[in-house]
């Protein structure tokens, strides 16, 4: 076998070994797996950033919320919406220091990211305009109700994807369920019933408050 053929064969053998794991030591397998995980993270993060940048320019609901936040004196753009890896089972989050986290490892599609951005931007809008106390369960419940209702998070299509298909007040049922799930994570929430009670107490007033929209999106 001449040198060129040997080089081609060695390259092919190494590629095959990395793909199958055959012939690799435990250390080499660990290194291979770490590289695969890194490459996937990088690809997912880049995809999230690409979608985010496009949505900030083309999505009607994201652009509307961005304009509404600007009018409220709080700008949310690329720098304040980082794509990051999240450990929890969530697709995004809002922090009171003015950052919306987009969880690239929990996003399924561009549409899912659009809904996530809109959801978190409603939280940002409420925080800026209503001075929320996030440790007050009723305050927390109210913004979760509004975010779930106004962002498209509880659209018929989204609920169908979750396997929750109904016809009688499906939207309201979804909003209550998802708001209670979020409130349950509040450190001041003691139980599922405690979360549900907070949501039920403020549901009517918060559900009918569609600001900055004229109606539910």
C-alpha cells in the first residue's frame, strides 16, 4: 500500500472507529462523546440565534411586543435575549435584570421559539409596567396567566401537540394549567393546591387584561 493509499485508509478507519466506537479506548470514546455533545450544542445554539434574529425582524407578535417594550422604556434586542443551555425543563425564562433567556436545548422549532419569545416578552412588559413582586403568588399568577394567554402558548395547535384536545373553554383551561405549573415553582408556593388557588383568585381580572394587545393574539 503506497503512502497516499495508507493515508486514505487511516482516515477512513478513524472515521469508522469514531462512528461505531470499535477499536477505541474508553478515553477515546469519552473524548468522542464530548466532542459530539459540544458540536450539537454549538449547532443548536447557532440555530437558536439565527431563528431569534429572524423573528425579531419578521414575526408580527415579537415585533409588536418589542415595540411595546420600547414604548415602556425597556429595549429588548439580540443582546438581551441570549441563547443558552438550560438544565430545567423550560424553553425560556425572564430575569428581573432585564434578560430573556432562550433555551436552545429545549426548542423544537422556529414556531416554538416565537411563542417562547412572546411569552417571556409579556413577562418583561408586566415587570416594567406593573412593578411585579415575583415572590407574591398572586402577582406571579397574573403575569403567567397573561403570558400563557397572549403569547399563543395556549393556541389550539400548541395544545394539540401536547395531546390536550378539547372544545369547551380549551383556551382558558390551558392558561390555568400552565400558569399553575409556573407558579408551583415559586419558592413561596407550598403545594399544587396553593398554586391553583392563586391562579383562580386572579384569573378573571388577569385573563381579560390583554394589554398591550387589543385582544387575545
